[in-house]
C-alpha cells in the first residue's frame, strides 16, 4: 500500500511573516490556490500600496520642511539642509517613476506632508507655528525643482 506524503505545514502569518510571505509567493508561482491565505494576502498587497504612498509622503514632507527652514532662516542654511532636499527629491522621483498611479493623488499627499512639515519646521526653528503659512506655499513643481544652491551646486 502506497503512503501519501503530507505537505509540510505552512508558516503562520502572525508567527513568521517572512516565512509566510515566501510560502505564499511559492504557492502563487506554483498556482496552488489551495495553499493561499487569501485574507492576509489581500491585506499585504494593499499594504504595499500604502507603504509606497507613505514613502513618497515622507520624502515630500522632508523637502517641504527644509524649504521652509531655508526660506525662514537663511542665516542658518547648511550643506545638510541642501543634501536632505536633494536626496529626498531623488527619493520622491523614484517613488513616482516606480508608482505612476500616485501622481493623481499628489495634491492630497502634499497636503498631508505639509501639515507635518509645517509643525516640524516650526519646532526645529523654535518659532511660532502661526508664522508659517497654513497652506503649503510650494507647488509640486517648486518642491521638486526649485533651485537650491550650495557651493555652486544645485539641489
């Protein structure tokens, strides 16, 4: 009589996220729908999109915060601020290049990013938040391309 081999138990989503993800990827590639954890798989896929949006928002927040500092405290400008602006612009460009579906959402993303950038900039500059505009004073194009110069280099 032939003995049927049992398949190994799949890693638990809560107990081993990496093992679970690898097992789910293997099941998808093998087209083994009977092994898929549909609910958690759907949640994880939705979270990928959220993480990409959050990463873009974070980059835009840092650029806006440093532009505010650049504009409000010109005497304290530094290479560090310039570098942050340049690096975060590059990160935002990459997110948008890899995720073009985020473009139509930019207005809301910038609004969310600026709300925090305004508060953080006021805190870092030790000034009253009311001295910074409530509405973002920068368009998306300004956030991404406004010339910021340090030692002859543009960010």
